[in-house]
């Protein structure tokens, strides 16, 4: 029988683990980079990490309080809060983290520790009843999905019925309190038992569920596509909650230190005010670029620019990072090497070399697989001088051009792909559950979702053109049609995605292919250089 994993502290003063005492293999890359950010004195909420393990028995024992109780006590001392304390409750997130990056493939739970006895304490602690009830209703719904295995639909229907079409962000605390009660009723009816009111039980079950998500269908499919061994397992990080849903000076975001499509050296950020991180990465909500964040919270934006520079200098690569702003205060939650297009991979490696952040050998290794064809730049052109009229506009998460038949689900995409047809997957949300369908598709178009949602990140990694967040797109799953205004395309009809311009067209547009000759010359010069330089 294998031994249970070890537990490590991060951001808990002198009791925190030293990077020399652990490795990405033992605590997972997410926690490893969290530890490195803490070492850089970046603002990281305190956490403990249950090290990597694999198999049902280690997972079950890793969830047992006997393993992590002492670490929880250290986290409580570091925060001055206590799990289950009715006056000063500690709330935590529970996140997965394998030794390799698997964006969005495993589960996350936020707001663990909220219950009927602690919600009032969070109100007193923050002075924000809206925050407390918003966090509680989110916990009940996500816990129902991840831990109890309930469908998301009934929780979403409860929210729609109460909000009468309004965004949840527009509900006041009394409405959110009523929505929480409806979610508690939905949970009890679906699970056959009440929502657990013991925060320690919540934490144990959340840890076990996140470990178990290593074997979720989408995680298994991602490992198959990327040739990742099943046996490396995952770690779990339990981290003090910070709240992006605390009002107009708060929010959640995901950013890249450079443009992951083109490689341009500028910060590339999606941000949602008064939101939690799952709102951005889940693919169920559309986010905005950095302009509004920079305008409303310029000091936070400046801090973010400085943090991005520190990360690149310390880690030697373009980074994808998640962050939360609570009441004007920045917190860094994770970082990892960002997924990028081949074009971006070439430019980023060459630029980092010119900036002295990586060696010639590293630059050559990072560009070794890139050939001329992989850097092709297709673009839509108008035949005979005709003016092209886009069917709709969306946010471009991955550049390029994709022409294919509309497919509204995985089954249709796989069937048509098997016959040799090119397909474009059209979905309401940009969700990682669609990874198998994405493999069969040339591109992805969604009604909702952000450029930095996990599904968009995976689409970019797979080399798929990706447009997200077209609010005017209407998908009729009964009639099997997609519509924008008066333009309708049936499932099976042709559509063209232009990821360069952020537009899409009904029908097959004419495509012209060009190549970045200056970039190719830089690559050729790199390959002729002595790798010892």
C-alpha cells in the first residue's frame, strides 16, 4: 500500500516550505509556482498543499482530516480566522494541480466554509452582505455539481427564475439570500440530503472530489491528446479565499504576459468586475480586456505590470496568470507557462533571447519543432474586389482562419470529421467538457466566454481558430440552426471564422496564405548560431 502524500505550507511565515525541500513532481506545478511567487514577495494568499498522489486509496486518505488538520491550524493562525468560526470564519478554495499544466481539466471549489452559521460572520467581517450571500449561493451550486454530481441546469434555472433575465451581478443581497435558499432546496432535492452545514465536512469532501477529478472524462481525454501519463497524479491546494465579488473596486482576471496569439510583448488580460475567478475561466461569462481595469484601478494595473515583469524574469518564459482584486488590493493566485500559437512561440522565444532572459540553447529548443508551414498566416480576402459583410463579431482567442461545416455538439462534429469534412464547433459556452469535440474541429465559436477561459486556452494549444463571446449569436438546438440578426446557417452549412479580425462569415470565404518572412529570417539566424552562446 502506498504512503499518503505529504502536506506543505505556503505563505504561512517561517513554517512555509522552502523550494529546495520540494519539487513540481511532489506538489504539482500550480503549487510550485505559487511557492515561487511567494518567494518573489508577490501578494499570494496563504495556503497548504496536499502533495501528488494517484489511485482511489491515496485519494481517499488524502481527504481525511487527520492528514491536513495541523496544516489547516497553521493556515488559521496565519490568517487570524478559523474554519467554521461563526464570528471570524475562514473560507478557502480547493484547487487541483498536476505536475504538468492541464488547464480547466480538473475541478475547483471556492468559498468552502460557508454555511448558515458562518454567513453572518462573513457579513460582519466584510461589512458586505451582498458578498456573503453571493458567495454562499455560488458554493451551494458548485458543490452540488462537483461533489454531489448534480446537473448545473436546475441551479441555473433557479437563478433565471429569480433574476427575471437580469445578470446575477445586478441582484441585491436580499435577492441573493432568497436565491441561496432556492439553491439549498435544489441541492437537497437532487442529492437526497441537505447541503452539509459542517465546514470540516465540506473541506474533506471537496478535497476528495478534486482528487477524483483526475479521472474525469475530460482530464483523461486531455492526457491522451497530450501524451501525459495517467500515473503522475495530482496535488490539491487549499488556499485562503480572497473575494473578487466584493463590489466595484473588486474583480477577477486572467492574463498573459505577452499576446499568446501573436507573441507581441504587451500584457493581454481579461477582467470581470465584481466577479470570482470561475466566472472568467469557466467559459460561461464574457469578460473584457484590460482597458477598463486600467482606467478604474490604475494602481492595480501598475502593480500587475510589475508582477508580470517579475514573473517573466524569474521564470524565463511567457506566463499565464490568474489574479483577484479585493477592494482595490491585488492578489496573485497562480501562474504557469502560457499556451501559445506557433507564431507566438517563435516570436516570444526570439524576443526573450534578445532581452537576455533565456539562452541561445533554450531558444533553439523552444523553436526546434517550428517549420515554415506551422507559421503560415491565412487571411480572408475578398474575391474580385467585393466587399465582405461579416455575419457577426466576437473576441478572438486564437488567430487564423477556419472554414467548415457548423456542428452543434460533439457527436455531429465527430461524425462529420470521420468522413473527412472540416467542421466548426458552435457552442453557447466555451467549456473544457468540449475537448473531444475540439479535437475534431477546425475552430470554435461561442456565444459566451472569455479569451482566457480554459476552453479557449486549450483551443489555442490545439492550434484551433477560436472566437468567443458573440452576444448576438443565437443557437437553436431544436431547429439545429445558428443565427445573427437575419442571417441563419443550418447545422452542416458552411461558416468561416476569421480569428485575425474577430469576425465570422456565413459560407466559405476565400482564403490567402502569407508567411512572416522577417520572423522566419530571425529563426534561421537562431538555428545557425552556436548553442553555447
